[in-house]
C-alpha cells in the first residue's frame, strides 16, 4: 500500500518508448488502483509477438517521505525472466532501468538496459511561451 500522502499523478498515464525500434518495454500504462501504482507493460522481443503484463509497483518519494511520487520499484516475473524495474521521473520524462535475470537458464547472461519514455498525447505547456501575448 502507498503512504497516505503520496501523490501518484506524476507517474500515471501512458508512456511511450522514444526508441520505436527498441527490443524490450515499448509502452507503460500506469494507473492508481486503490492507493497502489498498477502498471501494464507492453514488450517486444526479437522475433516474438508483443506481450503485455500487469504488475504492481512500489512508488518512491523524495527523502522527506510525503508528497509526489518521483519513481517506482517493481520486482516481477515476466515470462521466463525475473525482472527488476526501477523507474524515475526526470524533467517530465520517465526513465526505466530494467535488470533481467534468466533464472530458469543459467546459460543466458543477466542483462540491464535503460529506456526513456514520453507521455502519450500532445504536450500541455504549464504557462505561456516566452514572448507570447497573454489573453
């Protein structure tokens, strides 16, 4: 369960991988579900059909303990892999470090990659652009 004063709004929404040709996580949908952060992750593997997995993540907040969530941590089983996802917000973008272990097949090496995601939909500027006339 999320701390009572954690605001998940900064993490929620649809996130798209900047690298359209990337293997691995290409889409992340994050929603608040009864006080928890629920993720739906769409992946693409080499020569594989796209897969989608649902998981629960633990929101991370700044050192003060309350306030907006600035990232998340999830330890899950995706297919035959044990995966740790560490996501964090950076200037309005989501970065996810993906650590993968193939515990079913020790011949397959552990792997790590980092991917960057933007929000779906048009950007919504928080204020008027510099030099623009105000209404």
